[in-house]
C-alpha cells in the first residue's frame, strides 16, 4: 500500500455518520462536505448510468445509502418481534401507533432504530425527540443513548458494506 493510497482513504466514523444524518433534516444551510463522500459504496451508487448528475450527487448517494440501511435494519428488527413494518407513506397518526407498538417491546435497539427511522427517513413527519420519548415512555436522555447506540451500529454496517465492496474489487483486480 502506498502512502498516497493510505491517505486518500476516507475515515468512517460515528461523527461523520452523525453529520450526514443531521443534514437530512430540515435545514436552510449549506450542505457540508463529508469524508463519507469518497467511499467506494458512494462511487458504486453513482455508477448507475441512469442516475442524473447533480451538484450534490455524492451527498444524495450517502444519504440514500444510510437511510436504506436504517430502513432495512428497522424492518429486520420489527420482523424479529413480529411487528407490522412501518410504511413509507403512513400518516403521522399511524406513525404514533407504530412507535407505541415498538416501544411496548422495551427493546432499546428496536426503539433506537425506530427513532432513527422517524427522525432521518420520515423527515416529513417532523418527529420531535420530546414527542417520541413520551410515546416510548422514556426520558430524552435515554433516547439519546439509544440513538447513540443505533448510530454506532449504523456506522458498523457502513464499514462492513465498504469493506465487502473493497474486498470484491480487490479480488477482481488480483485475479487479473
């Protein structure tokens, strides 16, 4: 490995993932560039020839990648608990019912992923931490701990996806 290759590799961190997630909510500010923009998973996403080029295509790509991971993990956990999956077009009233149903499990991981989903995927519902905490009968401090854990797991999922893609590229180039 050359020094140039080592230093050009992005660092995947909880902070970088949090920064991208925070940019998904309602904001009037400029989108900040992220270390995550140079990941292979982002490059792979943008290789689709039908994807329209934009000024913020790398931000869009990492946003879709992260929100897809959040949705998939929430669906996985909901299925494990035999709960109904949230629908991407459910009303605010139905979202409240879903949150309360998930909260009844008292499973911190499920509640954490549920919070990430309603905060970062279903941004149009504008779910507030105070409301979500009350629906789950937990404190906002506990919700922050659940969120931190879920973001840590999301970061690990992103690391694994990036690693798998790099291993595939490495094995293809090694075979040549």
